[in-house]
C-alpha cells in the first residue's frame, strides 16, 4: 500500500471464512492490511466479543474493516470497498453481463425510443431500455439497476420458460379443441354411455 492510503485494519477470526475472503481480497490487491485475529475457541466461540466489532457491526460478526474514517462490516461490502480503493487486479468481472448468473447469453443492449419508464428483456440476450428511463435516472447506478434486473430475467430464463409453458399449454388446448370439435367421439365420451 502506498503512502496515500491510511492504514487498514481488518478484524477477522481463526475460523472465519468470510474474514478469510476479505483477507484474500486484500492480498490479491497487494494492499497492506493489519490483521487483527479476534479470539475464538470452540468452547466460547467469539465470546467475549471484540469491542471494535461490537461497536461497528450490529450483527457482532467479523469481518470488520477500518480504513481512516471508513468503518464497514460484511465481507461483500468490504470486497466492494477494496475494489474501489484499488481497482486492479479486478476481483469481479467488470460488466453487468459478465457478472450475471446463468449461461453466457449473447447479451445486447438497445434503447427504445419511448418516453415511458420501462425496460424489457427478450429470451436469449436482447435487453431494451426505454429512453424515458435514461432521462429519469439520477445517475448511472440507477440505469445499471434496471439493466441488471433485465439481465436476470434472461439469465434465469423467465421469458423462455414462459414461452415453453405457453407452447405446452397451447399444444394441449389445441389437442383439446381438436377432440371437442370431433363430434363423433368426444361428446359421447363426456356424456357417458347411452
Ligand atoms: N454475511 C457476513 C457473515 C459474517 C459471519 O458469518 N461471520 C462469522 C464468522 S465467519 C461470525 O463472526 N460469527 C460469530 C457470531 O455470529 O457470533 C459476511 O459476509 O461478512
């Protein structure tokens, strides 16, 4: 860590996977972090809790990070913070689509010339966002939130599943219609023998 950063202190524990996650992130980024191992044993676990952990984290859990005036808890928040402090090397993929769960669909992003506040996703990758949202959004992160939502629809195959269900349902109804229209057989069947 260079002189422009104040020292960082990470509170972790000997068996803390989440603490290790934060520690590894700092190591990956070559950040110098003072590691404080909060006492732990199998009989008392983390009791008594460390006073800094108690002060900073309402959940009373490690990991906790102190960096100058920044005091944060939860390994994911710490991860995000370390990524901001030192962006390289990246811990996470940079684009929304690269971070999406699910198969690597060929995502594409387009703006629909519509002032309504809306966005939608088509199965297989295309994401459309109305220009109304781009005007209404206060900052980039609000647009990112909308795009992430649409990406999740694709990654989780919501529309694709819906279409499949409709095809199945339509197929079934089509079959039913064919049977019902077949006066010769079906009415006799539903009325019972006579
Ligand atoms: N969601 C939290 C989970 C943190 C967590 O579960 N910490 C455990 C150690 S791995 C802990 O401090 N447990 C002690 C306790 O709950 O009293 C994170 O990602 O940091």
